[in-house]
C-alpha cells in the first residue's frame, strides 16, 4: 500500500516514533507513504459531504506566523457549510468578536484544518486543506481546497441530539400514542 495523503501530512517521523513505541505502527504505519510519495489530494465522499452540509457547528484550526496553533468554533444554521464539489468546502465568515485571528493567520499561511463531529451518529471527520478568503460577493467566505481527509474512531464520542431532533422525536412519539 502506498499510504494516504492524510498519513503524509499527519504522521511525521515523531508521530511514527510514538506509534512504534505504543505498538500501533502496525495499523497506522501503512497510512504513511514513503518520503516524496504524498499522492494526489483526497476528495470528499457522498457520505462525508452529507455530514458536512448538514452540520450546524464545526471547528477550524489555523497556525500563527510564529507556529502557534489557533482553534476556533464556527456555527450557523444547518447548510451554512457547502460542498460545491468533492474537492472544495465553503463556509461564510460570519461577524464575530472582531479579532480576525483566523483570517490573519490564513493571510500568512493558507493551511487549515477543519473538524466536523456528528454526535447522533458518533462520526467525526478531520479535513486538511488550503484556504483562500473570498470577499468578492458581499459576504466574506472561506474557500477550502481539500488536501486530506480522515474519518475515524467513534469510541469516545458521546451520543447527543440537538433540540430540533428531540422535538421531532417527541412529536412522533405523541402521534404514536394518539394513534389507535
């Protein structure tokens, strides 16, 4: 196996050393391609596209020019994150606290990581990409070109349901009780 784009980005020599020491290198080592063989960028599957486009919340990470990671939550109505094609994710940059840390970091370094989690299905997805800021259409958007994707490990994700989902389930339960 040639490895994966995700493995090429995430599994540095230091990560491989930790995996070797923990004994997990046998499972994860295959994801790290040989040096210089990063492969083509990943694309988003239909299942992952649905997860992304139905989210109302996710996390975005950028890096400061000094190398410090910066993590921020982004939220909006279901559908505020779009996947116009399997290689692109677009989300609006809604007005917030006026710090502009994410935007400033992206101006200096386009690398970005997105973390999506769907609590009801206990699914999480990590996306590495390169972002550009689109300010041409009245509403600023961040446009991410996907580099690598990883969907893994449900073990420690708690099952949670949103308010809308609970209301719908209660409505259906009431209808069931009212039916003869």
